């Protein structure tokens, strides 16, 4: 009788675990801000960089690009060349506003009169799945970026981030906490 009860319990346990539904998410990516970490040098001085961490979900798992994804709409001059779009926000009079960062331009010819280049924090991240079969995915992503601005060393900034999948579905936009560009501890 004991063996019969044990077998019955095992059968019920197997039946319960085999009936789990697969995880489902909307086909549009969704991201959630998880935190920001300052990076330090070996001598404990601030490196000028940090890591933004966020979680993601995507219902069909088509996040990321291959290095060979260079034709429209993912070509270098196309709107979706980058699949992670990042805006730099600077605190101005107590409000955070999108601010382009400029760097001195290096002339490429004698007739080149451009003085400044715009710095971008946008990025391309690689495919998160090898298969093209639709399958829901979730996980964490860490994005390392420079936060120290030599032209404005004592700013308070934030970043806004959104991602785009291969079907061009855009995620929601997340915003980091306030970040001090030149922390002193």
C-alpha cells in the first residue's frame, strides 16, 4: 500500500509540473531600471565611467543585432542602426533636459570647418538568442558608459534608455536616478 501511495504522489507531482504554461510577454520589448554603479580604478579613484543595469522582456525574443545587420533599416545612416537609444539629460535649474554633448572636431581636410562633433551614447547590442523561432525571453543587461564630462565637471545628469527589436518594436523608456558626473567621496 505504501508503494502504491508513493507512486500516486509521484504521478501527481509530475502531472502538476508538466502542465506549466510557457511564459508569455507582449511582442514589444519592455525594460525596467535596476540601478547605476560607479566604476573605480585600482587606486579607488573614480574612473569616469559607470554601469546602468536594466531588466528586459520580449515576447518573441527578437532582441539584438548581428554584426552583418547593416542593410536598411539597420544600415549605418538608418534610424535603426542603433538598437539601444540613449539620451543624456542635464540638470538645468532643477529640471532634467535632454542635452547634446559636444566634443572638439578633428578636421579631416583643409576645407573642413566643423568645430564640434556630437557625442552619442547610443549602442548596438548583439542578438540575445541564436534562433529566429519566436520565444519569450527575459533577463538583465548592463551598459557601461562614460559619465565624466571634462567640459562640465560637476554636473548632475540622468540617462534615458529605450531599446528596439529586429521587428522595430520600441520598448518603453526608462530613466536613471540622478548621477553626479564627478563624485568626490
